[in-house]
């Protein structure tokens, strides 16, 4: 009888340990994968990771896991919708504050982005722009350019092509040789197709760049050639964004 009890106790103990092991493995996997909202899982990439996905017309196109307030760049471009109460803070649908680049940017600028949007000083209408020169040391970028995305309920991925064209033209007008771009769609709670948006951003930027190059050939434009464009992405969207970026680069170089 004692032997049977001992065997039963051993079996129960083994089963308990096995269940704990399986649970731990699930937790580890869950820590490495995040649900994207499109029926698939996306690998989480460490902050600071960067890749040169390729070049177009000699300009390097870099992908980076970084927030807009910490990217080291002469010009950070960030996109915002027309203001709705708590739009970047209400999670969900907005990303949690810990991984929400727009929340960090707003906080590091002492709430100025929320202030000017809420007060109507910057409405965020489609293609509206506003250049901010932060106090020294407040954030890593030297300047921040906001571009309006308009009404969030009317957003389409195709809009990002034209938004990116505006971003490129403004960057060239400001005379920088490199800049960082953050669409901030996920931060604002827009469940957008990551690869398509990233590809459209590249297409819009370099359609505009080639137009400026054409005008320069006709002696009707003057600008500093770009060296690098950095496209920022969140930890769980970096790999998918890279796929869209690479496809767009290929379409330009073929």
C-alpha cells in the first residue's frame, strides 16, 4: 500500500513539474512574440536594432527600432491625426505608453504636441506641417517636423504615399542630408497594414526626390543630396516593415 502511495505521489509530483515547465515555455514564447492584429504573430526586435535595407539613387534607407524622441538625427518627422480626446493615450486602441513613441515624444517636449493639437494651434489637417525646434537636450533630434494625417476615420494606406512626398520635400527644403521618419499610426491606434504602409512611404519619398533631381537638372531646384533616410518602427513591427521597404526599393531599382 505504501509503495502504491509513493508511486502515486511521484507521478503527481512529476505531472505538476511538467505542467509548470510547459507553462514557463509558453510564457517565454509569449515574451518573444506579439500579436499584430492581422491574424499572425510578429517577432519582437530589440530597441536600437537597425538595418540598411538598401539604397535608391545613392541614398541609404535604414530601418530602426527607435522612438522619435531618441533617434539621433538633425530632423525627426512625425505624423499626427486631427485631435480627439486622449487619442494617443487611450490603450487600446493606442499602443501602451511603454512602447508608444508619440507618447514619449509628447512627454519629452513637456506635452507641447498635445497642447497645440488640443488648442487648435495645430489642427493636424491632411498635409499640414509645423516645425518645432526643441530646447537643447530635451530630445535627441535637433528639430521635429509634424505632418497632419487628417481625420483618422478616413485614413487609407495610400495616403502615406503623399504624406511621405511632403516629408521629403520639406526635408530637402530644410537643407538636411538625412532625417528620420515615424508614421506613428500604431501609436494613434490605427490598425494599418505595416508592410504596405512602409512600402508606400518609401515610394512617396523617392518619387518626390526624383522630381527634385529632375528640376535640378533643369536648373530649377537646388538642394543638398541626401545621404540616409531612417524609417522608425516599433519592436513588433520592424520585421514586417522591412519586408515592405525592401519590396519598394526593388521596384525603384529594377
